[in-house]
């Protein structure tokens, strides 16, 4: 399996967390504002999913409110559930081979740096929400992938583009959970 450098702004994620809550609106100060994001106390019910329109990346992105298990260093960090018994607490640290994990279909991309055990919003479905989080628009270091290619996640290597211990990869091996699609081809 080849590891490619794929950045979040070029990814369309499959939401495997559940359905959005149509009765809730967006946070008044945005998804990275201090009212609900990176807060010590739970400000929104954990697991709440919101669907928002994205005019830049065309479509609707799904955001989920989760708790960070570890310190998250930057926007765009790929996180997975910390354990099978608490899916709403996520980590960016590997505990096992994510590609073969029963949890591999669930991933969340951080919208900013976060403090360990704090609560905040994560992108989990649809196109990259760069209309709401400009920090996800950084340029790719390298890509060798076609638009529409399926993506998975696995342990990051030195050639991966990542802030955590996971990276997006082209899903070319059977048995790996597909988590999304590449939205653009290599330049």
C-alpha cells in the first residue's frame, strides 16, 4: 500500500457517525469560537452532528461535537475514537493498526488545536468545510492520486502529510474501511 500526502481540503468524508440534528443551529461564534470549541466543559451534547452548506467546496459538511482525549496540535489532524466503549472521545495517537481496526470507519478531523480532555467541533462528513475553518485550506506538499479515488486512513509514515499519527491514504487494499473520496487529482 502506498502512502500519499493528501490534505483535508481535497477530501470528501463519509459520515459514519450518524444523522445530523436538524433542530440545532450553528454555534453563534462559529465552529472554532470560544463559546463551544476547545472548552473545558461540555457546552453542546457530545455526539451532536450539524450539517452546514459549503459554497467553496460545493455541498454540505457534517460537524460533530466530541471530546479530545489527547492534545491536538493543529487543524486538519485526523482523530479516531479512543476506545470501542467511548466513541465520543477521540485521539490522534495510534493504539493499533487503524486500517484493520473495527473502528477504522469512524474518523474526525480537528478544526483547530485542542487541549486534552476539552470539548469541540470536528469535521466528519461531506466536503472540507473551509467556508467555516480557513485553517484547513493549506496547500498540499505532494499528491499522486486521481479525483474520485477512495481514501482510507492508516498509521502515518515519514512520507505522510499529517499532524497526528494517522494519514489519509489511497485505499488500494481490500478489507480497509473506506472513509471518503479524493476531490481532486494531482497537479
